[in-house]
C-alpha cells in the first residue's frame, strides 16, 4: 500500500568519548587535543576501523557500465529537494528524508550493515566533548563539487543555516543547534543550547552539504538563484551521480560522475556501478506494473502487494526465467504502518472514539482474504526491536511514566496493550459491541441508519484519502465495517501531486502512513509526535498529536544519558502512543520482496541490516545480451 511517509528512518549515531575536560584544558592542556573519530555508533563499536577499504559484502571488481531503468509515479516540477514547494524529481530525495538523494553527499553516512552507525564521508573525522555540548567536523581535503571546486567549511556553515531556515525537518531535527562556526581551515563546530543530548553530536553528520557559491551565484540568464524556490535548473552537487537530462514531468536521467571525488572512498568502492539511472514517469502504480511486465523500462521493483507477490508474477518473462523473485531478510525492525486519524478534526479528538475505530479493524480477515496470510500485525511503533513495549511497565520505564501519570490514560499502568483479534464470529460481535459503547459514551448515537452527535446533530463521516487506485482494496473492508457502526465512509483517490499538497496541509480525515524508525531514536521524534510539529505545514506529525506527556517522553529520549535509559524512555513513549489510539495499526513484513529482470550481477551477500543494497549491484553484459536476444 502506498503512503505519504516513506520507510526512510533518519539514523542516529554516537559513541561515548570526546574532549578532555574544560578543567584539564584550563590546567594547561592544549585546546586542540580532541578525540577524532572516523565512525560512531550509539549501540556498539563500529564494525570497521579507520583503515577499512570497503564494505565486506561488495564486489570490489564490479564492472562499471550500463543503465538502471526505473519508474516514478505522478510528475515533477522541481529539482530542488530542500523545500516543501514543488514536486521534486526522482533521485533527488524529498522533504521526507532531506538528504538530496544520489546527487549529494553528507558529512557522514549511515552504515548499510549496522544499526545506528555512521562513517565519515565529506568529513574525514568528527569529535565532541564529554558533555555533548558541541560537535566538530574536520573536512576531507579531497571532497569536491562536480565543478571541481573544494567543499569548504564555509559551505558547511551556509548549508546548516540555510536548510534549517527553509526546511521544517531540519528546523526540528536541529532545533537545539544554535550556532555553526568555522574553527579551523577545514573545521566546523556546531554549538548546542543544552548539554547531555547524546544523539545530537552525531545527527549533525546527517547534514547534507550544498554549494554556497552556486546557490548564491547567477544562472545562464544572469538571474540570482534562490534556494527557497523550486527550480528546473540542474543543481550543482557532489555525489556519485548528476542530472544528465530531463523532460519536466516525464523523465529524468542521472549519469555517473567519472571523476567523482569519492569514487575510491571506502563507502563507495564496489558501489554505484551503473553508468546511468533513468526514471520514466507513469500516472499510477498500475501503469508502472504494466511497464515492469514488458521489460526495458523498469528493471527491478520492491513489491508491496501480497496478492501480486503470491499470484501476479506468472507472466511469460517469469516463466522463462527472465524475471527473478527474491526475498531479502532484514534486521532493522519494522515501521509503524497505520491508518492515521487526523486529530486536528474534532470528531477524532476523543480517545474513546479513536479506540472504537481501532476495535472495528478486522486485520485477520483482511490478511487471510487479501494478503494470503503473509503479513503480521504491527503492535508497536518500534516493532521488532528492543524498543517496543511489552507486558506492564516496570523498572526505569515505569519511572519515566510516573512523571507523566496524570497526563496519560490509566490503562498504561494497569493493562497490557493488545489490539483486537478477529478470530471468531463471537470476537467480531464483542469488538463491535464495545466500539458502539465507546462511541455512545463519547456523545455519538445510532439512529436512522447513521451515527450522529447528540449535541450538534452532525453525522459521523470518514473519508479515506489515497494516491493509488489499489488503496481502495485496502480501505474498503475497513470502511465497510465502520458503516456497520453507522459511520458514513467514502474513499478518495487523487494523483501524487494533489496527495502531496493535501497531506502537506493536513487536509484529510484518514490516510495510510508509514513511520520508519532507527534503533536509536532521538530528535526526529519531535517531528513525528511533537506538539510544535502538529501545526507545521509538511511535518511528519500526520496525526496532529498535541500531548504534554508525549512531549515530555520525547524529551526524555533526546536527553537519555545512556542506552539503558534510551530504551526505557522509548518503551514508555511507545506505550503512551498506543494507549492514545492516534492510529489504527496495520501490518508488517520483516523482509523485502524484490523482483528484477535478470540483467544484474549481485554480490553473494547483502547487508543484513538494510536487507538489500541495490547500489552494490552491477549490469552483467552477458545476461543483458541474452535478454535483448530473447534467449
């Protein structure tokens, strides 16, 4: 099922250590005596040392060449991925991940193999003091823009200040970063407004760097460029690829940069092997599926429909062996995928109403009848990790919850959270009966075949908003059950651009959302659930959550002094979010379904954490030739 929020967690990174103390410095220690790190991790020591040459799983002799053909849905009208306005072209990332896609490099880069671990890229090393009050990055002298100009400390400072100002995600993500300054020829130091945020030094490494000299310069017509506005001028960048050509709304072609500064970097060896990556645009997911079955336009696809995975791959190319299906296991945990209830709307403001809507969702029948029993129910915002809540709260988790006891549902302390299970007719009747009672207690009554507010006489209606015709198959069974409660339901399917605009403005009743998490949550939780983000256009707080207890627990996560405290605070947050019923959890699959035309060379191993790294693949000339000849 397609969704507004992609499975692209912002990985948070850190290990203990840092500067000598201020007291020692005052006693005569040199002020530049820092502990420089090539890699950092919040969970355990990084796998690779400072002299590592490449990821273990890659083929260092992978040939370069060929074209990776992909598709995109909808249209695009901008090549600026750092603002909300406009629909950005494929390959450039989006406001959701704010990394700039395959065209840009960041100070550090999350590992493909390890949770919450990052390795230096534009920065050759980083350092921070023991109190986590700042972070300093030393730039790699080899780092260059595609025009050959060096990436400078001035670029880093300008990128931070500019992106924080124009990008709501950066504004929240770096809320506690008050200053960026050049502290050496190739050094930039970021200063924080508080101490003790273990994550903050490392998430500075997520900062994508953009070229100040280009964005403050003029275009071919002599006009000064403006990073706050959409543009169709291919931007100068620094990553493995650059835009070769494009047709607005129809296609975009990326070319591998042969003299890319990082081509021999350990994070790049054996990767980014395609000479070109070509995206063709299609109006919807059904059209893109047809393109895949024909070949030559769409080389591989990650399948997200159980019915299609079970029954749809029976076309001639599969039967000939020209198209392969593979399942890749992951160890990264599963996102919260859910029906998101927009609590900005009065009808969803009462927790009893939201609980009733949760009781009315029959996952078991949907999984059996539509998904061939392939999915598991999602029971946590941190599914499949040590961060998910279980049983009743105890120990340090209970301590965090006691601080907000008067602001959370009482069941948090007395009951295990369990979603309804529709395993019999009796269970169905019981769940719907309880839902009716909750709606009645919340001021809604059934009459004349509908559900009406006792005070205002307003009828309870719900419109499901989607951006893929296939969404209707998933919305409809749930909508039908809600009608049994007297709720008038409808389904609205719009194109990708309209969907983006509506969700940016929070103009919906219910959408399907996917909220990816790292195994070291931190500042990004503010944008997911924080009160401030609820009214910030384009933020990821899709449910409109404004809850003092949630804000407090997010703060506890951000300032957790150690891993044990982080786990406890996150479990407490998970529990409070679940008991407030802001979303109706759907389902998950702890593996990646991938189908591809048999033109690729693939390393024997793929990174277990991410499941698959397509950028470690390459075009096999012999396989591609056989496909062209129809053998």
